[in-house]
């Protein structure tokens, strides 16, 4: 329902519109037998069943000591357990903190320390790495199975999954009502110029991000495909807001090109969010007689690139695009089937958008500027970064949120993404911190200097290129460098290209001049991991 028609005195949505506990209870009363979630493999939840399962798991979490306002870490792949746990945490008025199960080493250690949780729910396959990286305050771990495993160090209390899934009574009501501006989640960026930051998101923020005021092309009758991970807003926010709106989701573990259309048909999906690379992969499949045999009526393709018209023509769906990030609330969205390649849309109602120079002064039409934002309603975007006041102050300068991304606005009012002001790399929908890649590379005894930069991918977005300078008297073997990184880094962060030079170009103040390296790109002496026969597959958990 539009904010303008359902506006409380304090300027936020009413609690039973956007607060998960109250919206779930409302929909379970109003439409108990309507399907909320359909899972690959046949499992299905009605709204009444969802409430029953969430109440039971919340009761078990309460028995384990979770209370309103507590942070609870989830290190889980997208699954029925992950959704139940996420909803149950919010049902208590606690805060869910989903973490990418692929993280390892110092990246995982940083996020776990920042999260400030005493309890974590952890997939069995990554239990050892979580135990090794856990801060002193994390003392209770619930595993995703009941299988017998060796006991970890004595400071942990470890439970099997039945501690969550056993039948239990609903927990007592929270000590105070859960409010729209209360903290719902902390979702980590994938890192930009430094370590990943934990984005503080209220219930109002998540609802504003993917709810009816932002995604006006969706209806309550749509069934959205949930194939993005729950540690992304494309997984977590879509799941929570669909539950609040009273629509439905179709849940699969992850995107698979060869299975996509069968999943769409089997689960009766009407809307799907696709990264640009996903759309490219689907278009590159051979034409099939069933290309239009489905109920899918629309897709978001982000970034749009040039795939929109071809996708619409072949598969018979409406194509939209948008611009969003973890911290904000879909400030730009297109009309159906935009004719211009590469645009991100136009500002939506309720969000004020400016493009500015380094002094926050507006730039003109056709000029490059950083996008900054503010919303009419309070709490409709993030309210800072967890335990990082300096990053919060930097981002919220002069009363506007600074995206760190450069855009151009054309004479028609369409916005086009130009480049990242922050030193980030984006590969297959993941923001990758060049800093974290460089940190792991510099741990190699034979590497003196390292710079990670993006280079264009033939599919969409970026590939990772690292430029290395060897230590004195040392030599570098690219394959050995990859072997060094594999146990230390998530699969999507592993560089595809490695270039070895005597010394990196630097400014007079000894900062690496990455713009020179980006301009040089993939040179004739650059090693290509794919061409060398070393493909890295995503870790299926």
C-alpha cells in the first residue's frame, strides 16, 4: 500500500504494515490458507503454517537466551531453515545478521567481531572456520544438523539443529512493542575501500527498499523468485517484505542457468530479479520451443546493459531496471521496457536525488556527479554502519546519504551509471573489496606489492585483475598465487587475471596509481586463470 495512503503520525508505516511480527500475524489471520513460500523440491508453506513454524522456532531461540534487541548471526545458505530462523529472530524483536558462508580467514573474523552477537546459527560445512574466527563474545553456536561432530574448543556451547526445530510454545511477547524504526537487520556490504561495513536497517528501511512504494510494478498477486542469498537485500529484504505485503516467494538455493526456466514453471514464478550476467547467460542458451511457456510476466535486469530488448523479444516478459544498494531504497527505477541501453531509471516518488561535485554542489545535465539521496519519510534508508561512527558520518554528510557512485543525468531525466568513486570491484552481483584481496596477497612471502582492479567481463560487470610486484630476489608463479588464495578467500574474490611487474606505479606520496593500471587493463603479458585451465567454481552449501 502506498505510503501516502497509509501514513502514521510519526511519518513511518504502521507497525502491522512493515514490522514482520505483526504483519505475519495479520496475514495469517486474513489469508491463512494462501501460499506464502513454495520451495524447490515440493515443500510449501501457507501463511498460517509460516506463523506456526516461526512461533515455534522463536520459542526455542527464547529458550536459548535470545531477547529483544539481541543480535543473532546466521551463516547459512538460502534454505527453509534460514528463512524460518530469520523470521523467528525478528518475531522476538531481535536483529538478524546474515553472513556470507563463503567468507574465510580475516574477512570472516572481521565481520563476526563487528556483529556483536552471542549466538550464531551455522551451516555444518563451515562450522570449523566460524569457530576459528569467532570473537570472545560469541559463545553459543547452533549447527544446521544433529550429526555427531568432534567437540570444538571448550568456551563454546554447541547445539544441534533440533534445538531450533523441536516443537515449542510461542515465546512471550517482547517487553515493548516492536516499532517500524527499530533495528531489523545488519547486512554487510562486500567491502569497498576497506573492510566490509554492517548496514543498520530498520523495518521501515527494508519495506521502503523493495515494497510497493519502490517496486510499483509488482502486485500482491505476484510470486517472486528468491534465488539471491539471504546475506543480500535481494534475498533477505524480498523475503521479509513479501511476507509483510501478503504476496508469495518461490525459493531455490541459487541461480542455475540450465535449471532456471524449469524452476520458473514448476514454482509458478511471475517476477524475477536478474543480475546482468544472469540475463546474458540465459540469452546465450540455444533457443527452445518452450521459451515462452511460463507464467513469468516481468524481470528486473540490473545492470541493464543491452540485453533488455532481446530478453523481452525472446521470452515475452516485461523488462525493468533499477539502481539500488544495501544502504538505500531503490531511488531509481525504469518504466517497462526502456529503449535506452545502460540506463538505471529515474527517481521514484518519496526519494530526492542529486548529482554533486566534491563539495556537494549540484552538477548540470550531462555532467558527472556523485549521487546523493534523502527521503521524505524518516528511517526509509539505513541509519548508519554498525560500530563505525566515522563511516556513518562520512556517508551522511550535510544531511544527505552519499552513495560513492558517479552518474550522469540526461535531458530526458534518465540516469546512467558512470563509475564507482570507491575502489570496489563488482563481479556476478558481488561487491568485492580490493583492499581485502590485497591484504591476503600481501600475506604471501614472495609478494612485495599488490593492487586489485576491475577489468570488463565478457558477460557483465567486472573480472578481477591483480598486479603484483615480487619481493627482492623472489619469483612469482601465478598458479601458486591462486593456490595460496584458495583457502583464504571466497570463490568470487579469486582473481581471474594476474600480471607481474617489477614495481607498481605510485604518486609522490607512495599511493598506488590504480588509474594507470586500470587504463592498461589486461596486457599481453597478463596471465588468465581461465585460459590456464584453473576455473574456480562457487562453493555449494
